[in-house]
C-alpha cells in the first residue's frame, strides 16, 4: 500500500509539472502556437527546445525532452534529497572537498546560526561590512532562481545592483523563504578573465556506467555569465555555455539557451572563449571523479565547480542536469545519456 501511495504521489507531481513547467511554460523564442503544442504534446518538449534543437530540420526522436529530464530527477531516489537540500549537501561535501561556508540560514520563521556573532537579522549588515560580499541562495531551488548577491561597499548596501537601506535588506531577508547566506569564493584568473562580474562555474557531470558499474566523467561545460545574468552564470538564466573537450580541457564556441547566437569571444568582456584551455584539467577530472566515488549510492551527479588559485571548490551538487546544455551539441536520446536513461527506466 505504501509503495502504491508513493507512486500515486509521484504521478500527481509529474502531471502537475507537465502542465506548469511544459504546457504553460513561457518561451524565449517566437514560435507558432501549433508548433508549441506539437512540441508540448509530442513527448514533453518545451517550445524553446523546438527552436534550440531545430525540429523543423531534426528528428525529435533523437532528443531527450524536458519531461524526460523531470522524470530523471528520481534516479537517485531516495538519496537525491542529499543533493536537493543545499544545507545537507554542503555539510556532507565539506568532509571531502572545499565548499563555500554557510554564514547564516533561514528555515521557516527561524534563523540558523553558524557564526558566533551572526544570530539575528540585525547582525547581517555588520557581517557584510566585515566580509564585503555574500551570496544569498534558496535552500532547495535550482537553475539560479532566487540567488542574490548581497554587498556592502563604502557605506552602501546592495542587493545585486540595487541599493537598499539596512531595514530594506532585513525586510527582504524576512520575506524570502528558506535560504542560506554563504561566503563568496574568489575564482582563479582563468575564470575571472572570461567575465569578471559573475562567478563562472563548470557544470561537470559524473554518472555510474550501466555496463561497468563504475563512475565516469560524462560531460562538462564552462558556464559564463553576461551583463544580463549578473550575479549568476546559469544557462537557464541566459548565461553562456561552452562545451569542454574532456580530453584536453579546451573550450569550444559558447551558446545560449535564450538565443541562437554563437560566440567565439565573450559579448561583453571580449575575452576569447573558443580555444581557451582550462588550467590543470587532468587534475580536476581526477579529483572530481574521486569525489564522486565517495558516493557509490548515487548514479548521477551534476557538479558545479569553481576554479580557484588553490584548486577546486564545489559550489553545489545536483541530482540531475537539464538536457539543454547537453543537447545544444547534439541529441542524446540514442546516445550515451539516452542509454543511461533507458537503463533506469526513464525512457524506452
């Protein structure tokens, strides 16, 4: 009976997601309504995916859909909760690798104290005076949603690029549901030179190979923010993504999920993207693969890595990764990711 109820709840959640996140989802591209419905009802594709994957010329049967991705988020169940919750994820990963330290948290109506002198809302401004900047993140949301940069500079308080008073900041923190404030880790020169107004992370995917049952590196992209995405770099917010050559660490051209433009240089900083080589790539691969092997009960992990002068820092880890940043470079339904999904019963 318990399993039946669990299946019913899962079905209800996925049905709601199908309507809210696919049928009713907004689009960044102009598309005739009949094509949008064709995408939505013909396998759970977004209208954006119809354009990004060029379904006018490509067969959608070669691509994993948005709905397939939502179903894949259960692959690590019941251990996916370890990654979905940023507090738990930080606490676990901190035993193995550098992660941003949590400075303060909010759960419901209560604050979670991490530092001896930061226990109330009134302590936040003194903290910002001392550290200069902090990231504010929802405990559970993904895709860069609800992420804000809190800053104190020359007596002025900022939320992202908007100036606020101390009382306005406190009201903002009180209204925002469950969050954590974390330290900001300084990125290395390579990442900073790509674009210095955002933290530019690597989405690095490891998975357990169905054939060998060994962890392997599957895919990686360099994410790069733009003037439109400050303070984050997320592709889902319009940031750029550049596929990384897994053997050499070399970046290819950069693309966006919100436009069809292709960039060899950054549109704002004019820094080269195509041909840039990530320093110490072989070491990075080995270190993150070793980290993934610490969690043999996880089949798929999408790591967000920040490169620093002292090595790798894991900003967060995710139980799945949206298909768009992977399939910008070609459909995966009949490739390695599709085979992985079939093994776990996500697609046929």
